[in-house]
C-alpha cells in the first residue's frame, strides 16, 4: 500500500528535516496531550490541500487570537485490495479553548465558536466540529447550525467519521472506494530548534 506522506510538517515549515511518521492518536503520548487540552473545549476546522501561503495565513489568524492548536489527520484507505491501494488523509486543525500555554488561561467558549464560524467562511469549509467543556461533540454548518451531536468519549476517532468523510469528499474521483481508518497527529520535534519554532507558532505537540 502506498502512503502519500510520512508526516505533514512541511505544510507548516517547508524546510523541515523531520521525516518521522505520523503518530496514531491512540498512542499514549498523543492521547494524553489531546485529553489534557481538549477538556477546556475545542473546535476542529479543515485546511484541505491549501498551499503554504494560505496555511500560513490560517496559522497567523489563530495566533493573532492567542489560541493554541494541533494538526490532526483523518486517515482513509483507497481502493482496498487493489494494486493501486493508497492511504490518504483529510487535514484539519484542533483549536483549543485557551490562550496562554504557560498559565492555561481558559477563554470564553462563545468566542471560540464565533472564531470557528469566521474561519470556516474565510477558508471555504463546509462544516466544523466543536465541543464545549463536559458536553458532547457536535458537528455544525459554516453558520454554526448544529448538524449532529455525538455521544462519545473518543471524539477524534469513532463517531466523527461523518466529519472526516466530509473533509475527504470531492478530493478524489467519485468512483474511488474509501474506508476511514483512524486519526493521526504529526510526530514530536527532533531537535530543540524545531521544538522552539513549533512552540512559537502556537502548536501543541507531543514531546521527544
């Protein structure tokens, strides 16, 4: 099976030398990070196959609002069992509801929801995910109207398949057979300078 990328760090830093593979969100370090930061509430917004300038604009917008984020990828297998079987990914960002990584200052969730609406419209996304603290994950249209609500304690995986499929659709030919296989995040930094750069951009990432 052909895998398109080892990771997607080049989306954010084209000159990266980090070639480590993506990390499954069920891996302990990844799960601990997501559990720690998502408990304050979060949104998930797709960035698709945007070019570097557009992604830089997106990250700059998030940083200007003093939110932190983590790239996350829904994985799909195409043409299973055939010679051209391929693994592809729906790209997105989890944006967490707090704006100071050192002191963990929690933001107003209503402002985060409005930010999700603004981002979805600005970056031409059809939908987004959001989750208030201690409440169920919800799937919403660009205007903030709720499409579905999920009862799940694994919001980035199990019952978000509809969202990942929505991000994934229209990126491939209609005849392509796709199967959702899980979620991944980028690998840990491999040196101090990479860690520092990713930190300055507002990214939450797993440690060495």
